[in-house]
C-alpha cells in the first residue's frame, strides 16, 4: 500500500479481525465465488454463489438438451415462477402464495401501479417518490397516462401533505438507490391506508439486506429485483407481491397466457388464474429464472435479522474507518467526503453513499486497486455492503484504500 | 418395430435416404445435441446447439463470477439487446437497427399494439386475427382497453371485410400455431396499408422456418419468440421490430430506463432513445439473452431460402408417408387422421397438424417410442419440422411409428 499506511499497527484492522471472528454469518462467504478483492457492488450485481455454475450446466445440458419440451413438466419449468416466489417470500416477510417471479422490475412496476389504480377507480392521483429510481417514475407516468390519472411527485418525508381523498396509489422506494436512505415502510404504509389509498413498494434496494415485513405491515403490492442482495445473476427476473386480500381483484394490464386459469385450453376468452399466478405474463426466461432459484439456496438457514444486524455494524464500521483514515475526515469542514447516507440506523439501508468532487477518478482508481464500488454521476461514490460475503476486514481495507487514493488525487 | 412393418423393403425409406444424402443442410444436424429419437417439437422448443453449454458456462463463471459488474461494459451485456436483434434481422428480412431483443412475446405484443394505435390517434379499431395464439388476443384486448379502442376479431381470410377508415391497427399471426397455415404477409400487409392502418405481425411460428421479408413487404411492427425455430433456449427473450420510418414516433407504453436516451444520467424526465433501443424496458435477463446469442451461431452461412425449400420437402414427404402407412390413409373417408395444414405450399408453415379422435393417447405413445411431437387439446397431433436438424429419414420413421401406434390403439 502507498503512503506508509501499512507499516505500523492499525487498531481498526485489529478490531476488524475481532469483529470477523465473532461474526455468525462469516461462514456464508465460502458459498460465493470471490477473489481477493473487496466487492462492494453487490447492491448492483450480487456475487456468484459457487454452486450455481454446476446447476446451470445441468439446466442447459440435461433439462434443455436432453429432456427438451418434457422439462416444462418434468423439470418443473412451468411452476417455477410461483415456486421461486415462495422461496423469496420469507426474506420479505410474506406468507406463501403471494409472490410470483418473472419479467423486469420495470414491467412489474407497470403491472402493480395499473392494478393498484384499478383498485381505486374513483380516485385521480398516483403519488410517486420524487427521489425514486427513475424507471419507477417513467413507468408510473405511463401507468397514469393509460389509466387516466395524474402523477403527484413527492419527497417521502413530505408524503402526508400529498395524501388526500384523491389519492389512488402511492409508489415508494424502500431504500433510495442513491443515498441509501431507508424509508419507514410501516409508518408510511399506515399513512397511505389512512388516506384510503393503495401502497406499492419497490424493494430493489432492501430485499435481502434487511427485514421488510410485507404481511406484517399490510403492504398492498410490491415489486423488487433479484440480482442485487438476492444474488440471482445479471438481470435475473424481478418479482411481484400481491397481498392475498387483493388477489381476486387484481386486474393486470398484461394478461398474458401464463396468467390464464387454464392456459392450455387455448381459450379465446381470458379468465385469470387465482392467486399470485395472476401476475404472470408470458413464457418465463427459464435459464435466468432457474439460475436465480439455485442462487437462493445460500439463504437456507440464514435469518434476515442477523443480516440486518451485520449490515448496520458493517456500515457503521466503514464510516468509522473512513473518518479515521481519510485526510480531513468525513463530513467535516476540511473533508473531501460527505456522506449522504443517514447516520440513524432506522434510516439506513445497506449502502454508504459518499459525495466527492473527484468521484469519477476516485472510483476508477479504487476499482484498479481491487475495491469495487460504483459511481452515480456526477459525484457519488456508492459502496454496497452485502453481509453474506462482505466482512469487517473488507470494510477496513476499502476505507484504507479510499484514503490512499484520495491522497494521490489532487482536489479539483 | 411392431406389426411386421420393418421386415420387407420400404420404398419410402429408400427415398428418405436418398433425399437426406442430397440435402444441402444435412451438415447442420451435427451442430445440435440430439439423441436417437425423432424430435418434431422444435416448433415449441428448439433443440440445444451443442456449443451452447460451454458458452453459458463462460457467461456464468467468468462474466458474472469474475468480472461481475464490469461485464455490463466489458462483456457487452448492455448492448446485447440491439446486437442480438441485428443478428436476427437477416433471418426475417430486416436491415440492421430495427430489432431489439428482450421481454416475453406477450410483453412485446403489448408494446407493439399500443404503439401502433398511437400512430393512428383518430381511429378506433384494433383488428385481431380471431384464430391467433390466445395470448395475442388477451394482450390486444388490454391494449385496446388502455388506449380507448375496440377489438374487432376477424379470420385472416376475411380481413378485407373488416378493414375501413376506423381501422387503426391489425395484429396478425404469420403462421397459425394450431393448423400451421401460413398467411399471405405481403398481400395482407398491403391490404392493411390500403386502409391506412398499421400492420403488426407475430412471427413466432415463422421466423427461422421461412423467409419473412419484413422490410421488403413494408411491415410496420413485428414481434416474435426465439425459442422455437431460432433454438434460443427455454423462454429465451422475444424481439420487437419497429420499422425505421416509425421509430421516431414509436411511443412505448413501457418506457423503462433501458429505453432512455441517457440511462445513467438517472434523469427524472423521460427522454426516449433513438432507434430500436426505444423498444427496451428494464434490465435484460442476461443468462437467457446471451444463451440465445450463442445459439444463433448455427445460422452462420445458412440461407433461409434453403431452409424453406427443405421444410416444404419434409412436410410433403411426411404427408406422403403418413398416407402410405396409416391404415385408412390420410383425409379419406376411412381415415382416422385429417390434416388441417394446407396442402398448398404458399399456405403452409413448417408444421403438420393432424386431427385424430385418439390424439392424447396417440401422442403419449409416440413420445414413449421416441417420436416427440405435441398435443393441442382436444384432438390435434402437431409435428414441427425444423430443417436444421430434422431429416427425411426422421419424417419416414415418424410416419411409420404413427401407423404402428394407430394400429394398436382402438378407435374411439
């Protein structure tokens, strides 16, 4: 390492080793294919579970190559969307039968927002988190246009001021993709319900990193991706949650044949299936879908509460290391780094976002030194902490490397 | 074989051997992983190209497992939908830049029908092939509902009677999934245009089996799947064709962030990308998408005209064998089999559909004897002929086995 930082004892490094030794989840790291770098981009693309390549090989060579069409029954292809939904369900606090896997998050946002609006036919407003990941806003705008509603953008902190008798639907992100801010799902859902509206949550940046409690908090509809904290592989299919009480009235804007009550009747009249199946559309992309199913096995026996506890400890420790190592510290008057992630645990997801004037150059250099985070233009360094395979020594090393890089890059 | 059919000389078997020997495409069979059965269900799920497992292993292990997030750039993940679209383009007669891969066929039908309706804002009718694969009808119904139009069902043969000044969009299947009837795309497209309407074609059962000529015949929009004659793997992503002249006005109902002009600007205002990219939605399912890309390599150097010539010869020969072998013949007063596939080449796709009162039992027994077709309830035996890996000896054997099975199954 440069700058002599590696020559003396580092108390934080010693603490990291102790924290790792005491970490009840440390065994999970061996389940993943990792190199000797520090991967802090699992909030964008989760790492590869080590057993997945052999499983995918079997799916391709035997299920597709040998059984071919028979696999729709014999290899369980047809029922995979519901089966995998039920595997995700406990990770987000849902009872079985309410989640179906398939399509992209964007497509599922469309299904959810349109179906939610149809649950409130006499109301005009679709309220959308103004800080949302943009695709949610684009798709909600289309859903509003196509159902004759209007979009009301709002900051989640000011949600209550936007709610009223005209509010049909509220679409919120559980964790902000940029800042890592965790929104108060129980309280906001209660506010939405108090206004008589339908709550739709986007769980992309929370599922697999912290408890969600969909059923416990009475969420109506939810969507999420599976390629971040759920490690399902690049672009692995998203999921749709429809609370059981809404399933009979769930009126999909994408009523493809896989959502039909009897798809092989090839009936020209559409009759929707019961349950979560009603959220399906067309033929699922089986290789990506079954790779996700295999990947989810790393969650066997893992408590999401223990994941959450480790996530908070990791992000706390990373912030402490950054403050200690970086010249000028963190968030101070002389600091080149400002955290936009809330300090309060109740408001923090599982990532740290640091604003830095030299962010593009800094991230490029971090990646070159084996510390992989990502850049959100123009000036945000984003570090995701995935408790199944990131440890405290990784957090310390990332902070130390960040300090080194900053010392070498001239402030703009 | 049972029934003594295999003891004497079989002139048709001799002819089959000669036809196979003269077949310019016979070398392609070696590109696929096949067993010693006869696979006549490639019109439902294409066989596995033999090189695909190694390619998928590399995608999973190296691209995902080692490069991880860097693969979006370094492994060409981000640009795959357009790149693969351009690989499909010559197979359906499209110049580059007009096809994008992603999502299911159903989702693409929704994009295409809604966008087509928006090209004719003052017209009320969406005309749909009444014999269509049901999902097209269900989705068109939703598109009509959400754009304030009405559905007009029509048999393709009676299309002209349904066209008029109110016709906005016509959605047609190129080949009927049940009967194998090929519709006259050039003529019907011209009729649609003469009425001032927009023609949307579903190519699921034609692409890869016969020339389509999208550009030459002035088709406006088209969709198709890739897991049948294109051998892309189970549920491999569908594609959307938007003729270049319509791209600037293409107004997607699913404007996800991958269709944005600058997706990583994360702009809250939607600005559509130019070109085929405008048809994208969310993050593509990369494993399924790149398996498709690898699978398409079997088309290198293959002329779709030669595929069509062989397809017609194969289906002719199969019908001849069935007529010769089956007690009571084909289509006669004493026959137990009636072909619903047109005899005329100009009206035939690449499958043969035979009605048979005992169809469920017959297909079950055929599969048990290594001849895999499929059943369309209640009484259709469907045999798909995929010229890249099905030969004349296969057709003869399938007919002989069908005759054996019928001889053993008591008529109902």
